[in-house]
C-alpha cells in the first residue's frame, strides 16, 4: 500500500510515517517509480509506534522494542528479556511524571476551590 493508504488506515499522517522511516521504525520497499510501498503488517507496526510514543518512550527506545513484539495481536509483550530492565526504568520515569502532574493538579484544585482572595474585586 502507498503512504497515504497506510496513513488513513493507521489514523496518522504521511508526514508522521516519513518521520518514523527517518528514525528507522518503518522500512518500506521502494517501487521503481520511487514511491514507498508498505506491506499490510505496517498498520500494526504504526499502531505499536503510536502507543509507545503516547507512553512517553522516545524513538530510539521504540526501535529496540519493535523487533521484540512478536505479532500484531500481542500488545507490548516483549519477547526479549534483555529489554525488561530498560522498560522498568521507563515505567518508573513515567510514574514520576504522573506523580508530578497529579501534584500540580492538586495545587490548581486548591486554588480554584479557594476562589478569589478576600478584597479582590476583579
């Protein structure tokens, strides 16, 4: 399939797919005309990439993880045990970020609940 078809099926943009290719995450074949040609499994690969990006992983980490996802059905079940330590570190980083965001939200909640300061006529 062409890049526009893959983008439509995966719910992304051709620009994002070109970026994934630049980062070594996708490897389309090239037709004689120079057009990219993606096999049907690329849809699943792109969805895995999007999921991993949304989890906060960078593209170099994703490049290491993708070969360890055995099929299009299994989601984030690496078969490469050497990645488990790195994934645990990423998970801890994400947990720390979540905790910081929750603390910031709590501060905002308290400020909102407090309302305007006494004597403030804005």
